[in-house]
């Protein structure tokens, strides 16, 4: 069929009918009671002696029509002088057989829309085939059981659940003036009266017949008269200890629930299973996923709603069942107490709007926050915090209490290398004798290579060595050992070029008195008269108090909005920290196309393959990473 030819002939015919101009069109419209536009379309189709829809008989012809009109249903309908739904139904009879549709609708128990999308005739958008439901002549119907299962499965989807609950609440508020019917006093009274009339009690739980039935059911399912007697229930409660629920709000309550004795004995039958598992696998510890899937044989989500493999609950041969986050936080608290200062733990402060400080040392006006990855992330978790949370808390502590807040991240504290760097920073702030004091005048100043600088920062700076070397680097050596380093790089801003002080670090457990000043003077002597800028990360107390920058003659400019990075929470990526530049969409596209190295181990080379609009966030969450925001940076500048 030559569509261009048909349209051209129609246009020519319409022009001959419209010689009287718009006036004739308007008069005709008034005469027949139609709009001028419909009159024009009527003229267009008057020359046809027969409908041409019946001429479409093959798949190739259907595709030709769709490609010509670019899938515009309305234009397709106008061309065939029928309702577009009729045209699509006609096309579906050619492209899709009853058997094809029945296989999806009945065999896979999908609804009309999903059945249509599952068929996906080549070259035509799947939404077109939603109109297959107009095929009444097929006489396809589902059994009640299939319909019930389809609806049940649909209701299990989180988004559907959420919408259903919202609709239910909205309906209840209209009908009963409350979120649930029983919150309406009249309904509650009616229920109580009915129950009392039938069973002699206003509360059905007081009726012996029902209590006996509940106990029998619980005994059959869980081995005790109550569900709470089961080890699975106790584990489930314990897995929620550190995310307060209606069941458990404190660790003490959890210990009571699981029956732990002061000696630390708990669930001996489970411990025996865990020991056997550790012995069989050669592992040192078992995650909650192991407990659920490998030991108890139940779904992981039955014990814990968190993502598989995050391992926040761990069982080992010595500590039995513990929270990984709580264990690490306690280790931080123990380290802080080892310096001999008074440490106030887990106290809320009105100056912070009721927020809690994990550890506060009044004598030093210093506080420490242990930021568990899962609970302090913004994306990739359903229990995280707002992106400004850490910045707001740091500023409130500084401005309302005069306290410098040090954020210790779980991913740093659990990593062997970064843990030692954090401990070194803490030891310095706590004025520990463990820190060696050297004097800059007794050190030798040298320019150092990018490789040496990167390696030094990787071992001694919490932000690592990647991208740290810059183009100019100086180091201080004491008895041949590099004990401090500073790097600089050119930065181009809207106001012209400027230099940036990228990294400065002392060797771990070492401070070089006057070292930063000596290194900066070496740079300034070469770049005299130029502008220098630097960012102090507010996560870390050693930089966020600004004392070093003030001593070096810098001026505070502003606090920036929080920046973010990604932290792995599963298996090989656990605690891996990824800079956001590595996973910018352009880099992920290049990686998928084989033009860029993998941004992290285990990265899937499929960015925007199945979803052309996939975002960085969607890709990273899909690869088991969560996004965390820092406490912002303080920007300092200096004229050299």
C-alpha cells in the first residue's frame, strides 16, 4: 500500500472541495452540527469508495503503517477513518494470536498490560498491545484461584502495598474519621458489644476457647505455646535491636528476650549449630545471612529486612550473636577511654535539638560520632539520613556547644589500613604520649615524586593517595625517613587560575612541629604573589577546627555543601570507598563500552543497557553500594 499516494490524492480532493474557503467549511459544520475540523476530515475521506483497513493483512503491512505514522494512534485512526482502538484491535489479530496472549495471561498469570508487554511484537511499542483486552471474541477468562494469586502477588510489591495502604487510610478517614475503623469510638464500642454478646467478654483474647486455639497453633508451628518462644523470633528481635521498633528499644531488652545470662550464654542449641557451620566451612564468623539461609534454612529477610550480605549482625565463636556496628562502636569507645579522659557516652543534648553524641570528652571540647554505613547513608538504604545531617550536626556542635565533632565512619574503622590512620589522628587530638614529636628545623626539605607522595598519603592520610599527588610536592625527611608531605595542584576557577593545597599529612603517630609552615614556605617562595586555596574536610576534627589554616595565614571563606561518595555493603565490595568522579555517567558509559577501566571490583558492564535513562544512583545501588554525604568542607584562601 502506498500511503504517500493515498494521502496526496486525498489532499488534492479536499482542496477541490474547499474552493469555497473556510466560509464553506463553517457553513457545512453548522448545517450538520459538527466542528469545522471534523468537516475537513469528512471531506478528506469522502473520495474513498471502501474502507482500506481491510487491506492490511500481513505483519509487514502493520509495521509499515506504524513506522509511517511513528506510532501515533490518533493519526492511524484518522487515516483508516475508524476509532484508533478498532485499528489496533485489527492489527493485534494479525500480529498476535490468541495462543500467544493466552500463554502469558493464563500460563504466566499476568494481567492484560503485562501480558501485552511480554509479547512485544517487533517494531511496535508494547503499550499498543494493551488494547488486546478489546479482543472479546477470544473469550479468555481466568479462574478465581488465578485471579486471587495475581492480586496477592501484586499486593506484595512495595509500591503497590504503599498505594493500597494510602487508599485504605483515605477511605477510612472519609468513612470513620480515623486511619482505622477501630479508632472510631462508635465502631470500637459496637465491636465490644458484639463480642460480649457472643462470647461473654469484650476482648476476644480473654475467651478461653480462642486462647487454647492460639496455643495449639503456636505449638504446632513453633514448638511452644507462643511464637515468642521460638529461637527464630528471638533472632528476629535481636536483629532489630539497633534499629528500635515496637518490640525492642534497648540492648538490655533484647538480652532479656533471647534469654541471655550474665555469663554470656545464649541459645545453646543455636550456638552448637553455628560452631558446626564454622567448623564445616572453615570460616571465623557467620553473618546473619549464614544463620538464616545456611543454618536455620529460612529466608534471610525472615530474620532481617536489610540487604543481603550487609552483615550487621554477626556470630562468632567467642561473642556469639552481636551487632557488627555496635561491636565496632564499642571498640571506638574503649579506645577513647584508654587515654584517661572522662568520656560521656550516648547522651542527648538540647543544644543539638535533642540529637545524641556517641562520645563526648568535655575536657577537650571534643566529640566523636560513629557513623554506621547503613544508618548514615542517604541512598541505597531505607533507614538512612538526610544529605545535610552530618553537616548540620557538626555546625550545631561547633556553634551551640563549642565542640569539635569528629566523624568516624564504619568503613574506615573496619578497614585495617584506615583504622590505624584514624587511631593515629585520635591519639594526636587526645595529646597521647604515643605520638612522637619532631621539630621542622631538624628535618630536611626535598621535592618528592608523584609516586612517593601518593604512596605516603595512601598510608597516612584518611582520604588516601588517589588524585593526591598534584603537580608540585614537597616532603620533610628525618634521618632519611619521610615524616611529612604537602602537595599542590593548579585549579582553574571562574575568577582565573589559583593553586590548591591538595594534601598535607604527617606520618602516622608523628607530628612535625612547624612542618606545615616549612612546607608551605617552600612552595610560596616559588609562587610568590599567586592565590592559594584549600578545603578542610569537616568529617575530621584535626582539620575542621581550622587551627592549622589560621596558623598558616589562611582566611576562612565559607562552608561548602556536603559532598558524597559511595561505600560498598556486600561481599567483595564491602567497605570499598568510591569517589563520585569514578562513577560519573560518562565514565560508566565508557566502562560499559570497554573504553574505561572498571570503577570497582565486580562492577557490572551494563550501565544503561536495559534502561537507557539509568542514573548513577540506580547503577550503584544495583551494585550494592550506598551513597553517604560528608559534613561539608571549609574553604580557606591565602595570598602568597
